[in-house]
């Protein structure tokens, strides 16, 4: 058994912001559907002023290129460029890192969190499963799972992925005893069990580009040979359903939820589409040209459009939000300036990273990796957005934030300036 050690904590500044979903914007496209004004709630107020959330700036150092992941009352983050992972418990008011035994050897980008469980890769290409409630951890033998590689970036496809009781992995077939490439770690019984999905999606692990999992529907997806290989985790020996995509599958991490897959293709420019798992239908979205990240949960999807130069300002892209089965989406306006009059500090609804609560009700937009000018943390319900208030009160425009991650009760992000990044979080009601 392994235990956790609690490090010393430092003081924190706290501030309040007015957030909320209020009446959700009408997601039905109207006229040309090119701005948010067609989709304002019936009361004319995109924000529920009765909802007050607290943003916290911890002062805990996070490496600017490392992953930040929100679990249930849990935030896990990378501390170094090559190795190092720590965590905090927001309800405890942590402002100092809790030390994870073995965390010094964990990869800071290739880990996943679901609920109160963490799944961590190491330089030995092994996966360690950590239960944050009991403090127990278990290393999966390399004879069962030996990861094919450790992706350099948190946004690279091929990282391990987790949802609900499951974590999905890609193994090097020549290094595991059974030769199975795609395997799922099941923690539903408290102790991790490895489930091999016995029909390999390709002849070699190097040809399996990425994997994803949906805990609620027990669906696993592997991307190989320009096709989605869709498995039922409850029937691991059954052959997968295969859905081929004419324009291939791009290098953006796919999202799987509620019987749908959201993905980018690999043509140029990249386009975004939805796969209905039950019918195998592939639907291109109305505003198809897309770039950067995407998210799908609770029947809602979000992404960044890239139709022409008007959809980008610096590194930021215009966001789009819709509901399955699509294809319509609501686009962010191009004149909602964060600073009131210029694009110097970005626009509302524009960003680089994107996340949504599991029920699909509340969205968060932020920047990526290092925190620069205009990379403000924003929240909304898929229509109008607002900037989260700076907890220090020093930035009149709001709280800077990158690499946002969301669970049902926690928002995690990086805050700071350039490579001087620290951990921020919000507790959701």
C-alpha cells in the first residue's frame, strides 16, 4: 500500500464573481447564425445573477506545459517538464501541494482523472492507479499494459483517457503477454481490473493513433486506419463496430459521450464532424472548418471554428456551441471585446482550450499552456460568455486562465503570466 503526504500550505487570496446559467440560450440556429445575439435567453440576461462562485489562486507552481485535470473535489497537475505530479483537495482549502507518493516519477502530461481516481503513466511505460479516497495505489504490470509511448504534449493524441470507472490505454502488442493493443482499466469494484478488448484495431500499436472512453455507456473507441473502432466494454471479446471516415481522422483528441463521437478530420483545412454510434452516420457540422480543441458532454458539443481569417485573432479562435445531433451551432460574436474596445485582451467566446460540465450545461474557455495577454478564463452556457473575475482584484479585465479542465463540481486551470504559471480552481455549486 502507498500513502499520501500532505505538504505545508500557503495563504490564498479569494474573490467573488457573478456567474450562472440562467435561462440557457436557444441553441436552434437562426438566420445566418453568426453571432450570439440571436440566441439570448428570453429574459434578455445571459447571466444568472443569483449564482456566486469563488475563484481561488493557490500560488502552487504548475509547469506551463503540463496537464491540469479536475476530478470530484480533486485537482491533479504536473509539476515538471519531464516528470512530477501533485494534487490538491479544493474543499480542504488547499493552497499548498499535497505530495503524491511516486508522483515524482509520473509523467506530467500523460495522466487522466475520473471522479476520485487517477491514472498515471511513468517513464517505465507503466500505469499506476491511485484511489484518492483510500490512499491506495496499484501499479499495473507491464505484462498486462505496457504503454506504446508517452506523448509529449497533453493535447497530443495517444494519451491515456478516463471517464467514470474506466481508463483506456494503448499497449505495445509485442510487450504484453496477450498481444492485445487496446485495454481498459476498470475500477468499479474498488480494485483495478484490466479488460483486454481482444480484437486489435490494427496490426501494430504504432498504427493506433488515439483512444477514448465513455463511462456511462461503457463505450471504448480506438482510432486506426482512418476508422473508428467502437467497442462495448461489457462484451470485450466481441468484434468492434468499425466506422470509416472519408477524409481521415485528425490529430485532435476525439470526444466520446452519450452515443456520439466528436472529431476533426485530417484534411486541410480540418473540418469537424459527429458520429452517431448507433446508426454509424457521420455528420459534418454547419460551420465545419475547425481548429484547436473540442468538447462533448451531456448532449452539448463545443469547438473552435476556422472558416477564414475572420475566425481568428492572434492565437484565439471563435467558439461554436450546439447540441447533438447537430449540425447547427451558435457562434461567438466578433465585437464582444473583453477590454471594451480592442482585440488586445481578446474577445468573449474566443479562446484555445475548452471544457464543459458532464451535464453539458456550463462551458469554460481559456488559453493554452503559458499564460499570455488576452488569455482570460471565461464561462457561459453556450451563448453569451463572461470573464471570470480576478481573485486578486489586480486585473480589471478578469482572471487569466489556460488549459481549463472541468468536472461536475470543480474547475481547474493555470493562472499567472508567461512561464510563471500557478494553479487556480473554482468550486462549482
